[in-house]
């Protein structure tokens, strides 16, 4: 292990001990916000320090085994155990490097999933419905809270556009690599010749912004229209102008929300989505000048990027960014996305490590 990493881990270990003392301090305990912040920090550091303690234990064992290997009678057994210890410590060092990687502060946020039908007409809209169900099922498997913010239904099923809010810690961190173009290859129900058609949808995963960012929006930059809801909503549908459309004049971004029964709630929801979109655009512009950023993000994350293909005749899903193909299409569409999400996150972390190594060499 490099001295710089070892020193950093010792510092983290020291900070964890400080937190232990602070968390039993009465003045801290009565301050709910401070106690919550320190508890979350302590929890994060514990994951690292537990692995570091295990590394220290194995490292000490290696030193002992080196001494034993000098003994002729114990040499053979010591060498076998030494090789096992070296393997374990190598795995632990890699794990610690990953744990020490800089974290994106947005990863812990709630997020919005925006799905739009692209090429393919009605079939693309039907596929947008399949994707929305897939993400909702994944959220349910993860015990996340999900809300449909707005949905523009298609005449033949599915959605022309749908916006889903995922309310859970680390939701954005798990889903951020879903942004991009999703392609489906299958035989539509309307196809009499049995030909396979290709349709596409675009997915954008956006971290939910903070209340402070919403307050920063100038009201003079907003054009707010109300209209009658056309979707589910009980007795209020088509009887009151509860649906809201907000246009941000400087950027031209438009957001609609009609799934709440009150205009006030729809406006609040739409403002949150709008502020999140503006913040995401500003963040992308800041990073555009960083040449290495696009490579590390495994693609641009733009809607135009084709990131995944869902092939129904062969029952396979392919992620083009890491050349991963899985022949469990039905399970994937039923929300079992871990087999696709975890490898892409792992690849991203590996690229981060490579980038850090290049800079330090």
C-alpha cells in the first residue's frame, strides 16, 4: 500500500474516534441536525475503517508468517499461508482504493427519470411504457418511494413522455448511468409480415435539486399556464384548471405536472423538476471543458447516446458501453436491473482509479 493511502486511512481512523466521542456528547445529542450529520459521517467512515482494520490484521499476520518461513520445519506451511494472505490483502487494498474514491455529492439525492418515445412512433411509446414499468419495479425491489410526476399517454398504449420521481437516498447514484438512448428490437403487434422493427426511447436521469436552488429561480423568468388535467385524478379531472405548465424563458425548458389534484401541488412539483433540469444543464456545461470527464462518464449521458439494446427475439439485453450481454430479458424488464447497473458502476470506479493512477505517475 502506498504511504499516501496509508496516511489517509490513519486520518480517517482518527476522525472516526473523534466522532465516537462527539456522538455521546449531550450537547450534540440534543441538536438533531448536527447529530444526524455526524451519524451519517460516522456510518460512512465505519465502512472504510472496518476494511482498514482487517488490512492491518492481515498485514501483521504476513510479517509473522515471514518470520515463520525462515524456520525449516514450518517453511512449507508458512509459504502456503503467506500466499493466501497476499491474495487477501491485495483484494482488500483494491476495496480500500474504491472506498477512498471521491464521491459525487449528487449520488445521495433523489432523482427524476424522464422517458420519451423517440423513433418508432406508437411502438416507441409502448416501449416507453415498458421502460417506465421496469424502473418502477426496480424501485419497488429496492424499497424506494416512486411517484409519477407527469405522463403524456399514447393512443395505443405506453407513453409519449413520462416523468417519474424516485425518492430515496442514493437513488441518483444507482440510476445515473441509465441516461441515454434505449433501443428495442421486436415484432410489433401490428406487424402482419412478422418483421422485426427497431424503435428507440430516450432516458434522462436528473438529480433532484435543493430547495435553495428552487428559490434562486427568478419569477420574472417564468411563464406559468394552468389547464385542465387529462389523466387520472378522480372528480377533479376536466373540471378544474389544476394542471400546470411552467416555461423557463431564458432556456426554453418546459415542464408540465397534472398528477396532483391541487394546482398548488402541481406547481411545486413542476418547479422542482424545472430547477433540477436547469441545474443539470449548468453542471453539464461546467464539465464540458474537461476532456477526461466524458470518457470517465462512460459516454456523454446525452439522450442521443445509444447505451442499450433490448432484443426480444433472442431474449437478450446488451449494454454497448461495456460490451455486456445478458440473456434474461424478461427478468430485466421485470425490474431486476442489478445485473446491468452494478457492472457499469464498477466500470466507472475502475476508470476513476485508472485516472488517479495516471495523474499520480
